[in-house]
């Protein structure tokens, strides 16, 4: 489907105007429709339309994320206001193929996204981080169909095949934990968890953009899984993917991951955990920033694990408590700028009494630069520390203040450490 609407300043204003109008209508009718503060969506599922669609096997959701960030110390500049405000929306549609088409154990997923921010955003204008301080930002576009894929379950749901234009960085679960590929329970979602890109995905893995690909996920035992995926290594999210996938140079990124999901005993019930290991290959000719000779078949590996450390309650469905995460990644120095990466951190849900759905997190990430790219990077590493608090104001509104501290931004000794303050507002319609 590709990019349906491009170059959309006027269209963006129209879209935002319509959203604001819908909000006003819904708030004005809240007294008649019920208490909007306790609803999971601002519009009550598009004023009941979602319930009618669900009867026919169609689920739809619409969410908007707005972010304001300012670099208040160090970095490239504390005065440049470009990119401070950014935002995005997600329109998701999932179709039960059995109800709609009579095909058992299948589903069709469509994901449309839009962004309103200047190219490069606050990171390029003010911070200069290699990681990037805003994992949600994207080049300005009114609507891009980023995902269209078919998923088919087989052999009593132990084997699942996903095929189409997809995001290869996630989408499956083992014992309720995100897996396949480089998943994390506590550091994987820029809309609700950490904003720094290094605390969303492992930057040592050269994941392609949204593009044509396939993933096979096998979960024959409740606590163990294995998966393999391939994706167009030259993909562009704003295209359908056929040109880059089947053009003159057919390079396909491949990745394998396996893991175990043990439950540890405790006085409050089982503590969920997931331990993953993966191996990837990127066949494209490439070199690091200082490289003059490109080489094919870039190969690396990674680790990713999460563990609930303590629970507040014994209810299996209650996720209040403390969790920890860890990531590590290796990539060859001749072909990559970041050759070693690691991160760790903690998340606590329900830290404040009476605020059971609020989530707080702290994370640290370090990327070590290639020794053979020393003319690009005058320092050996970049560090990032982030602290956030995600407060659930209503069932459809979350507000998250955050602070990031970036050491050696861009691996450049001439750039001082940066402090970035942020505020994220997430709304579900």
C-alpha cells in the first residue's frame, strides 16, 4: 500500500482539528454516555462502533502520542528549539480471518502511522547522541502504512507464520513475555516506557526498516520457544517494499532467536522471567564510518533477559512489583560503529500507594565504538541514563515526565554531557 498521503502540512492540521473536535464532542456528551474518566478510550470505542466491528471479527484502535523535550545542559545547543515538540499516532486494525473470510486460526493486521516533527528532531539539533533521545520521532508524514501482514497459526497454535510488510523487532509472546526479536518486558515501548532509543532496541543489531519479510515462531513447550525471521535489508517504510525486496540487489536480513521463560517461586506466587539469545546476519556490503572497503555478511549476536524480582500481590494477573532487564550485543568492528553494547535497568509498577497502574523505570545503556572508526569518534563510548514516571491519569490518558543524562554524546570529546528533560502525553481514542 505504501505511503497513502505524503507532504501533509495542511492535511496534518485538518487531521488534528478533527481529533480535537471529536474530543470536544465526547467530553460534552460524557454526562450522558457515562464517566469518561474510567473508560479505556476517550471516545468509548468510537462511540460503540468498536463493539459492533468486534462482532464481525474486526478490532480497531487509535492512539496519539505527544512529546516535548528540551536539552537544558551541554550537548550541541541549549538554545536551538528545533525538534523540541514531536508526536505520532497509530491506527491499528486486526481482522479475525475465520469470522470474516472463513479461514481458521488466521489474522490480518494493518498498521498506519503518522508523525509531526522536523527531520532529525531535537537529537540532531541539540544533543548529538548516537543513540537518539526520542525513539518515537519520525520524519513528518500524515499517513504511512507501515505494516500489512497475515499470521497463520498451526498445530494447535504451537507454530505461527507471519508474512507481509512487518516490523521484525517484535510481536510474539512466550508465557506472556514479548519475544522475537530483541524483545523486553520492561524496555521495549517508546510510547509508554523509555524514550531513549538505546533502551527500546539494541542499537548493535542492524534491524531493517518496516518492509517485506517473514517470521516463523515455534512454541512447542510452554516455557521454551524458537523463531527465525527474514526481512528486506534495504526496506523503506514509506514504500510497499516490492521495489527494494525484488530489485537488482536482493539482500535479506536474517535472524534467529531462542529462549526460556522460567517461573521462580516466591511467597507472592511465581516470578515471571524470560531469557533470550539471538544470532543475526546482514548480507549487505558495509563498512564502519571510517571504513574504505566494504565487506559482506555482517554477523553478530545478542542477549536479552527480563525477570520479575518481587511482587506485591499473589494474583497472577496483578503485575505490581519490581522487574529488572539486561541486554548485550556484539557486532564486528570493521562493519559497524557500535561493536559492543549493553544495558540494564529496573521497572516498578505501583510504587506509590493508591497508584497501582503507574509505572516508573530507570535504565542505563552504553555503546562502545569501533577502534577502527577513531577519526569519527574521539571518545570510546557513549552512555545514556534515563528515569521516567508513567502516570495513568485516566483509562485513556497517560502522562510521563522523564530525564535523560547523556555522557560523551556522539563519542565526541568536544561535546559536553547533556541533560534532556521530557514530557510525554499518550491518549487512546
